[in-house]
C-alpha cells in the first residue's frame, strides 16, 4: 500500500518590528459619537449646555407658567439636561478607566433614553416655536411678553435636540448592526 506521509515544512518567524511600526489599532466599533468615546462626550456636553441654557432662559421669565407649551419646554429641557449630564459622567468614567461601553444592554438603554429625550425635546421646541410665532407674528403682542427670551429658549431647545439626534441615531445604528 502506497500511503503518503505528512511532512512538516519549517516556516520562518516574521522579523521583529519596532515600536514605531506598531501603531495602536482602532477597532471598528470605536466610532466617534458612540458611548465611551470623545465624540460621544462632546455630543453629551453640547446637549447639556443647550438644554440648560434653554431651561435657564425660560425659567427666568415671569410669565412662562401661563402657557402650557412653555411649561412643557421647561420640563423637557430639564429632563434632557439631567439625561445628558448623567451620560456625560458615564462617558467620562469610561474614558478615564478605559472601559468599552459597547455592551448590548448599555447601548440599548442609551438608545431608548436618547430616543425618548430627543423626541420630547423636539416636540417641546416645536410647540414653543408655534406659540412664539402666535404671540409675535399673529397676535402682535410681543411688547407685552418676553418674545426675545421665548425665541432664544426655543432656539436653544432646537439646538439641544439637534445634538441629541446624532447620539440617538448612532446608538440605534450600533444596536441594529449587531
């Protein structure tokens, strides 16, 4: 019987590389804007700043409680600022200790929270914009109200939503691509 025998062919070891050639690898999951990245922290910071500015401007006006849309704007931006601040703290912690926040449950909770808060902020900003246009353009009683403050707070709420939307979309995309 003629049987072939296995043979071992020696393989040369790759030449040693220097430190300069071994650049740190970037994982595909480290997309800026996701939780635990610098981009995600920047988005959270701007969400927080715009929401707090909108909340502060609206809270300093004396007649905002008389309009339901403005009360809703205060509540939505308050919730957005708390959510963004808490997730910014989590992002800072993850960056300092080198943790990866790409766990399925973490990304799910971030995506759900971002979806809820961004939707509430957008709805509140739209309602406040409608009331501001009604007061300023249709009724023409801006002289009796704080139209400039209302418009500024509404603009800040839209900017907060505009920075919250990428966070939601990136977290949702990351969740859907698993």
